[in-house]
């Protein structure tokens, strides 16, 4: 029932222990979760190269240090990174990687990074492929990828890049390698739930992105997603000789750009396998990119997985009423509190 997922415009729903009884035993990952995560991550395998970090610039103002760095992701590809942290030394700090949305860039996440820095974290952002300092025509690259079989410019390559950023963060003496979190908005939210298959991610907050992709295919709930990258999907339509962008076209495009999604792995499968690590899901009841009905199908898989792991208190789902594809102010505050709860040294 819709009321289960929605409160007023100024409040949020917390789906946690109140809805699913918390087991008394110690939260634990299931063998199935490990198997799902390992199989999913195997899809991304590619040769590792040395990180060879290069400092582009360092600036201190208002008590915060802003570092721009690049690291190698794979042969011929470097990831531009922005880090913001307090100027005074505080030992090893937890870090949160903040992933931008479609058309955004790492600088656009500065507000989040500064807020995290002032709360005692290291805030980290990176440019997704074909964004920011790596700017280019994403739709054209996706069309070329479908035609040639080279690259995975939509999500897949950026997931790999984010894992390489985690590799880098674990080498820094000012970061606690065991207290890494990830959050992302829209496109960054999709990247977040994929990245969270990596057990190094100790807490995650995917925003306006959690939805069953199988449901979207079955109910044509992908229309806004297609509209956002119309040129890429039109090229797949033409390649397949179809008259319109239909479920066949969308399924073929997704399978080429994100092999295995959603046939072998869907959003809810990966997030269910994240249990018992802390997971906060943020969404809106009127979001056309992640429609609520498809989101509810995902929740119906994720909630039981956390209950079975004895970790219902480590899952919260917060849906804002009369809210579309946006993260509300109260949701942002809940996100900061979530990471403070689970990544600070006193977190339990």
C-alpha cells in the first residue's frame, strides 16, 4: 500500500526495525550474498595498472583543503578526483565518495564534500566517463559502444573508475581504509549500488536511483531514462531495425552497455547482497526515473535480505511525498547522519 512508503512533503519514511523484526544474533553476510557479489564484480575484471597519482592543485581556504588529483584507472584512462578535508591534522579519517548525476561533474558535488569535511570526513568526488574534465558526447560514445563492442561508457566504466578511487584512498595516510562510504545522485546513485558490491564500501546511500530494472522493462517504466539519453537509444533502435524504442531495444542496449543487467543481476539483487552493511535508500514518490512501483519491487527483495542477515536496523528506506527526481533537504540531513552513525569511530 502506498502509505507504507510515503509521508508528508516535510517528512520521510524510515523502513527499518519497525517494519521487520531484528534478530538477536550478530549480523552476518550470507554465502549467497558473497556469491552474488563475486559474480557481479567478475563482470568488471580488466587488467590492473599502477595508480601513479598526480597532484594537479592544492588550495586551502576557509579552513578546508581542496586537492585535485588524477589516478590511472586502466591503460590510457585517468580519473580526475577532488578531495576536500579539514586543514588541521586529525589522524586517519573516514571518507565518503560522492558521485554526481548525468551531466554533472565532481565540482558540482563540492557542497556535499565541504559538508562532509566539516563533519570530520574526507569528501571525495570524481568525474564520470564523458563528464567534467573528461567531457565528451556521452550519447555518441554509447552509440559507438553498441556498434563496436568497445568501452562501456554508461555506468560500467565509471564503476571501475570508482573502485580504482577506493584503491587510491586506501593508500592515503590521512584516510582510514576500513571506513569508506559511497553516495550518489541519479546516475551517481546507480553507480553507487553497483560500486557497493565491493565489501570495502562500509556504508552506502544511493539517491533517486533504486528501482527494479526488470520491472522497468516489463512495464515500460524506462521512458524518462531513455529520454535523458535519447540519441543513444535511437541509434540502437536503428541498428536493430525497429520503428521505435521498445522493450527489445532497451534490453539490447542495457545488455551491451551493462552486461548482465537486468537478466543476471538487478538493482535489488546487488543491494540485497550488501547486507548486513548499512544501507540508506533515498527516493521520491513521483520520480519518473526510478518509479515508485518499480522501487517497491526492489524493496520487497532488499528488506527480507537484511532481516535474514539480522541487520534490519542497518537498512532505512526514505521516500519523500510529492517529490520527483530530487533529493530533499531533510533527506540530505538524514544522509549525513547515516554516515556519521556508521563510519565514525564510535559507530556500532
